[in-house]
C-alpha cells in the first residue's frame, strides 16, 4: 500500500470530516432518495411515529441524517486499503479525490455509519392536510367538533333552513294555518348516522385543511347531506 503524503492524509481527513458535517448532509444528498428500498425504510419510520401505512415520502417534510460510528483515522485507513492500495490510482488521482468520491466510498461502507430519519412534519399537521389517510383520527375530530348549538343557530337564522323549520311547525299546527310565522324552538338535535359514515361522505371536502373545513363548512354539510335530525317546538 503506497504511503500517503502529509498533504494527502490531511486532504482525506478534511474530506471525510466535511462529508459528515451538518449531520452528514453531503452523504444524504448523495444517497439515492426515491428508490423503492430506501422509501420503504423511510415510510416504516413514519409509521412508527403514527403516520398512516399509505403515507408518501413527498407528503412529509423530513431529513435523513448520517453519522459516522468510526473515527476519521479509520476512514482514511479504509480508503487507503480499499481504493489506493489497488494500485491503479496515481498520485494525481489521489490528489484529485473530491467530496463525491468520499461520499460514494462511505455509502459502499454503509455499515460503518448510523442513518436516522428526522421528521419535521407534525402528525397533527399531516392529519389536517390528509384527513382521508388518517380516517380514524379525522373522524374523531368530526365527532368532537359536532355542535348542537351551532346547528340550532343555523336552523333558526339561515333563510333556507328556517323555511324548512317553519314548514315543520306548520305540520304540527292543528289549525293547519300557514299564514303567519311561527315562534319556534329547535330541540332534540342529533346526528342520524354514525360518524364513520358521516366521515366517509364529508372528509373528502376537508382535504388540505381539516380545521378550516370544520370551522366553515362542516355543520352546513351535515344539514345539506341529511345527517341531522331535530324536532320543532311551537
């Protein structure tokens, strides 16, 4: 094995240290992000953190970190033994080794590094954006958000729903006179289906912003799709 000059040794030391800077950003940039095997491993990490089985890597903000589990001196020895010692590298070739060459060598010796996935997307943010993929969690949010008081106000204040309420009141009026507005109240408000069924119908409308949907459209959709039962009291 040819003996490295001080310059070559220091150059390799600098390149290996550079490769592992900032949690190995040079190495992870060099990795084949997007291949099936690696995507499968990343998705397994996502699932361990509560993401659904059909999560896609492009739906989550994350970074892959790489850290060496051996000292820099050992990397230099390995490189000398496996690359330089083959005898087909000239001194100029050794001097021309760059960061890509080093990253490639590190990936060949992947058993000597620790790779971990750091997830930046919060699971709650993911549920907000992809409620259909997080069906159970999103369904629970719909159930928790159901507000009978909100339904009552809509029935009494929205002209279309209020007309329906007045017609209901007319059916209750034994005099069967519909020439004046009834003074009514809404009682016994409830849903007429389980929230799983409701979620299957309504969650597609919430894709991208579940919380925004709940605040602005959810209760209206419950009424529009006939998921609400109530009684009118006159």
